[in-house]
C-alpha cells in the first residue's frame, strides 16, 4: 500500500499540493452549505471536506494534513460559518484529525480510506457533541449520539469511497507520468 | 493497480461504530412519561410544567429568538430565528430523554420526568 503513495516529493510539490487540497476542501465546505441536510439532526454534516483531509494524509504527509485542517476550519468559519459554530468545528476537526493520524501511524495496512473515513466522521461528531455539552453545560446533547453515529457509518462510507477513487486515480496518473518520463 | 475493495479493518471499524450507536441508543432511548420541561439557554436554566399549556420566547445567542410552546403534555419549538431551523423541524417531544437542540442559538430543551437517566441531575446541577 505504501508503494502507491506519492513518495519523494519536493517541498514545493508538497506545498502546492496541500494548497490545492485546501482550495478543494474550502470549495467542498461551500458546496455543502447549499445541499439541504438529508437528516434533521443538529450538528449533522455530510463531511465532504473530510475527503480532502484523508487525501492529504494519503498523498502528502500528516503535517501537511494538520495545516490543511487548521486552515480549512478557520477560513471556512470566516467565510461561511458563524462565530458560534467555531468551537463545534474546532472540536470536531481536532478529534477527526487525531483519529485519522492514529490510523495512518499504525493501522493503515489493515484499514482503507473507507474505514478511516467512517472513524473520522464518528470522531468528528463525538468531538462536536463534547464541545456542545461543555458550551450548553448539559449532557442531554448526547441523546443525539446514536443518530450521529449511524449517520457517520452511511456518510463516512460515501466520502471514504470517494477518497479511494480519487487516490486510485491520482496514483495511476502519477505512475503514467513517471513511466512517461522514463521513456523520454 | 490498486483495487478499491474494502479491507478487513474497514468492516471492524464499521461494526464497532454500529455497536457504539446501538449501545448509546439503548442508553438514551426515551422511555417513561415526562412531567417537566427544562429550557437551557444563554440566559440561564428554567423549568416548566409539561402539563401547563404555555407559550413563551427564549432568547439565544446572536439575538436569535425561539418561540416555545407547551401544549397537551408535549413541547415544541413553534418558531425560531436561527438559520437551519432544525429545532422547529424536530417537532413535538414529550418523553424523558427527548431533546430539542438549536445549535446556532445555543438553546437546548429537554423533557424530564420519571425513569430518566442521570442527565437531568446534570442539567439541574
């Protein structure tokens, strides 16, 4: 699996690819605000921007993904969010980053982007609920936990599958480019 | 070429998440009969009788105002100035453990009563 990653990338290549993914993540956050929520659960999101985070882990590095996550949350809150939503986004974003980083540090061989995406969505929701419990000083917010977890499985699988398809396409393009260079 | 077939660990992650969802559903499933309504807003916590019909306004963050109606032993958000209006879409709640949350306004409405879990103590305390 590691062989499929884009290795030996120059720092300029890393920087420009992370920036491209940040742009894609912001576009996905914006797009998401137009899509009516399929489920009436407070705090529920499609999590499309998570696609960019996992692709960044897969193709670039955990450090780049950390920058991507921090910048994506701050910029999208400034552009499309409200100050009240910042703490929920930060808590969810931190929890999902940590979970994805743990998977990439140890379990990536056994779990694909699909499982990582589901775990990341579940972590995002739990982080968000923990922030809500603190802000509201009420544990009643956890009444929504089961529904958010079920939603994580469904929508995490969808975004995870998109990640797999994108990563596969990028790897194939990269291989074609390399063999092309060798021929020349 | 990479295949996009799921790996074994994917099924484990999904199974663990599903198990956590089912367990938390069993723990928080609404049961029993409600007797009171707790409204938690940035202005503080107030408790109402679930069986005394009432209509009042609750002020949340960012100047959002929510109209809460208590009628025939259930409570619902009739109107709200928040952007997503999920609190209004949640509809009527009447059993202990059921909750209406308005994230943008930081308002949370819970039903309390018999057979409830530890949640109510947390709210009141």
